[in-house]
C-alpha cells in the first residue's frame, strides 16, 4: 500500500478533501528513537497518538521516552490512547483510571485528547455482552470524573462483537475516531462503520494499519480540519 517517491511516502490513498492533517499512532510495542521521530515528522506527519495503557500489560514501559522524543522531534500535537478490558488485571475503573491520571500528572504529560480504545481482544472481554456494556460505560464515566479530554476509538463492527451493538449513552458525549482500512482519506463509509452507533460524524479515521515508515510500524490517520469545529453526536 505504499511506495517511496522522491524521499517521501505516497500511500496510494483516494483523497477526497484537501484540508486535512495526517497522523500516526503507535502501540506499546513501538518505541521510535529521536532520529526516527524526526524522520516521521519530515515525512509529513502532523500529529502522533501514543498508546499509554494496554490492557493486562498496563503502562507502555517506554511511554515517557517515546513522548519526550516525539516532542523533541517537533510533534506539537500529541494524543494518547488507552486499551482497557474487563478480564485484564488492574483494569477496573477504580484502579486503572486513577493510575493513568497519576502517571500523566507525575510525568508532566500534556496532550490534546485521550482516546479510549474499544475493540475485541482474545480473552480480554466477557462472553456476556451486557457485562461488557456495563464495563465500557463505567470506564467512560471514570474518565469523565477526572475531567480528561476524552474520545472513543471504535467502529460498528467492534461494538457488535463486544456489546451486541449496544452503545453506552456516555460514549456519545465524546468525539469518535474509527478504524476502517480502506485507504480512503474521507468519511465515506457511514452506514457500515459509524452511523448505527449514534454519531453523525467522526472526527478522525484510521485508514491504514501496520505500515512501516522510518523503520517503525505505525497506523495512518486522517483528520479533516473541519473536524476541529465539529463535535458531531446525536442528541
């Protein structure tokens, strides 16, 4: 899905809008060096989203280093994301959320938004979809209590798998970032990916996953500038 052209990456994506920002996200399994972060910035990435918490593995072991290097490389816009699951150790709302809040405070981490990563994982969730629904809602409530700028990362297929399609009402208080690996930089897939959940529009799309740039595995994200003024939820 990518080819290198004159020192930059052309992702062969279908571009529907001109005014957008291009972002990347990395999991706890990636820890770019400062030089690699500088390379990513030079490749035209405008923002970075770094995983801070990953289920049973808890904190990203090199988060502070990754965050510090990203800042030093010129990434002024940094988001973080957290994957939490009911069957994972130390992932209850009363344990995980305060731990994340303290970690952010203790390490002077600043970011634009924290994204709650909601997606299936083998053995991570309960077989009872009602249990999963209650858990997901309680996590969002816990984040709301600490007044963190929150967003939801998921799509309709993920919610069908986890909660039989029921979307916690408090999800809709926050913007949506959704995955659909169609390599299209546009929100052209409403009926199958986000409208059934209750959002009129997302603000960001993960349009390509697991690609290697500058020697680092990253996912690719599309953020139209119009999204900065749109918090599109269904009332």
